[in-house]
DNA sequence: AGGGCGGCTTGACCTGCATCAAGGTGCGTC
DNA sequence: GACGCACCTTGATGCAGGTCAAGCCGCCCT
C-alpha cells in the first residue's frame, strides 16, 4: 500500500500541526511568535448548517481560511445543470485563494461545518511579509493539485465499481486511522458521492449494494461503512491491495 | 464568452512576460536586476524528440523549468495499464515541483520539445530568499488547480462529443489567438487526445468526423483543424457560445 | 398514529461508448 | 514503385451505466 495516496481533492491533513488547537496548518506551521499572534488576532469563526451554501460560483471572496469541523464540497457546473464535485474539504483543509477575488466553484456545507477565517486582504499582505507562509501555501496547493490529478485518473478511467470503492477507501483512510475493523460515517449523501464520482445516484447505490453483497464492505444503516479487509477494498478500487508497487 | 476559460491543465500562458525572450513567466515576472541575472545564470536548455520520455512516474527530479517550444504531456496510470493524461504542457507552462523530490506523473514529449531548466536545489533556495517568487509560483499552482478542476468537470460530466469539442476549442483558444478563421495544428495524436479525454481512440476519431460532417470544424489532413464559428464549437462543447453567463 | 418528506434502493429498459476487426492514408526507405 | 509502418477512419456488436419509474426506510411534525 506504500504508494496508495488518498486522492480526495484536498487531503492535506497531516499531523504536523499539533501546537495549534484548531490545526490551522497553513498558518500555524509557518509562523512563530509575534507573527503567529498577529495572525491569531485576525481569526474569526463561522458556522453553516448541512446543506447551506457557503459561496456561489463567481461570488466575491472576502476571506480565506480552513475547515475546523465538518465537511464542505466544491462544485463546478455546466449551464444545463450537470454538476461535478471538484473538491471535498475535511477538517484542516484550506479554503480560499490568496490573490483571487472570486471563487470559481460553488462551496456547500455537506455536514454542519465550522470554518476558521481570515480576511483576505490582510492575509495577502502577510503573504508578502512572511516568506514561509507562501511557500507553505505553495506546498499545500501542490498537494491539492496532485490530488485533483489523481482524481482525474479515477474520473477518466475507472469503472463505476472502482470509483465507488476508491471513494470509500479514501474516506476510510482519512476517517479511520488505525481502527480494526475500519469504519467511518459517510459525510456525503449518495447524491454528493455521485457528484464526486461522475456517476448517477442510482449507480452509486447499486455499486455500494454490490460491494456489500460481495462482503467487501459492511453497512450499518445507509451512512456507516465498515471494512474488515482494506486490501480487498483497494483491489475493488483498482489499486493493488498488497503493498507491492510495480516498477 | 466572458467566463470561458481554457481548461487545459496548465493554461498559464498570459501575455505578461514580454520582457523575457523565453517567456519564462515564473522567473521573469518575479525577479529584477541582480536576482534576475542570478537566475538567468542558472538556466540551461535541453531538448527531446517527439515520443521520448522526459521522466517516468516516481523518477527523482533534479530540475524544475518550463516549456520553451513544443508540447509535453503528464500521464498517470493504473497497474493494469489504463492511462489518463492529467496535464498538457505548452510553451511557457511550468514543469516541476519545488520542494518535491519525485514526479508522480510520467512526462512525455508529445512533439519535439525544448525545456528551460533550473536545478531544483538552488531554485528552492531562491524561493526562500525572493518573496515574490514563491507567491508567483503559488499563483501559477492555483491556476493549474483551477484548470485541473475544470477538466474534472469535462471528464466526469461531458459526452464524448462535448469532450472532443472542448479539447479542440481549448487548443484553438491557445494556439490561434485572433486569426479568422481560427486554425491550429494539433500537437496531439488521436491516441493522446483519447488519453486526455478519458475516451478511446476510435471514439475520438468518430467524434471529430462528426464535428466535421456537421460543419462545426474543418480539417486539413488529420492534424490541422479550422473553425469558422467558434461559438458553434463552444456550443458543441456544452459551453454557451454566445457570451452570456447565466447567474 | 398517521402523513409528509428527504434520502436510499431496486427493477426494467435503452443508449452511448468500448471493443473487436478491417481497411485507408501518408510518409520514409530500399 | 512497392514495402513497411505509424496513424487514422469506419463498421458491427455488446455491455456498463444512464434513464425512468416505483417503492422502501427513517425521521420529523402535528
């Protein structure tokens, strides 16, 4: 499993920000002392209920920030209403675009969600003054870019079964850490999963049923999944489940 | 057409680097005087023939740089051989990952290609010393991220016809600037197009034929496309071709 | 308890694209 | 000129996943 990397679009949650109570990586990890305090004094928190829209495509963006609790989604859409989720934000993921005035995605709270926000303008000013901050954000952006490109492989080349298995494996990977058996409460509705996977809700439902009947996963209600054998799930996802990386 | 943005993965070619003979945006636009000279002294050039591999997935990366002439592709693949192109590099696009030791993609020359390269280590050192440089790279990474996410919408939700039309529109957009009628020589084989679009080579061929029979595009040989009516092509691509953006 | 509703599942059918197969075109080479 | 080869096109067929439709489950509300 060495080269299996969570492909969710914003899988930035590394455990390298222990000092910060809100795990605000972008900020915490790059500042010290007075700078950290100055940034901390700029923070504010805001919450949304599940289903609420945080920003529409094209909205002006006055803030940047990161997810403290909950789950939010980034979605792009075509004129005729077809939608594609392009990012999934989990706690510690960064949201916003230093240097950009508008968001090109719709941002929606998938569950109840709390964000830690900074006003964009002063944050951008700090970007120029604190060298570590922008290189930190650069690193995060490269992570996001890798994840987005991994997801392009999923969208372009995997079957419905593999897509669903990939998503479930990712969610388990991020949510479950080291529990045996692995389990997670799905933060997404079937509709949101379909939107992420480039499928329809019916196909997602059928593939989950099939994985359950196969014994690859178990369900408790519709929103809790358990997995006794991650390598079987990874194999269903089209990854090698055994830890060997071919050349 | 106001919100139609080229969705090719690395569409960073803005005309804001006029001063630099090689249009090396990431560097030119962020440095002045002595710094520019210092960076310039680190440059080297290297060329590859069409079809040659520039780097394999997992290769160590000793350089970063950008495309001077030609066209290169970034590809990810599954164990069973399925491949997905995740980025297309055209002149002025940046290649490489400051702070990263390996490339997660296979990089291949689609046409003969010349890169302008910097050794990664000294480049990274400069990143810390020249504040504008990392914020510049951050901006470029955010552009790439937007483009990758736009492409996720194409991969996940568009039909084969729309995918092909989207790709052709993008290539015309980048190659043709203001010519009427728009025309471009395709830098990609049908196979590479299929790889980018998540389709098979046969489907790409059929859809190009169909667009030609429709009168949406014209061909000269297999590799030169002409388009008299861009809005018709955009409509075939599932974009609105008339310049109005619905709320 | 009953009704309404959002979210999920299942079934029947259809279609768009993949697959398999054959043949065409242009170009370099002997 | 004709052979070989890479690239492209076209046709026939099959199937994965989309579409349409019906119904179930859990939950809130009164």
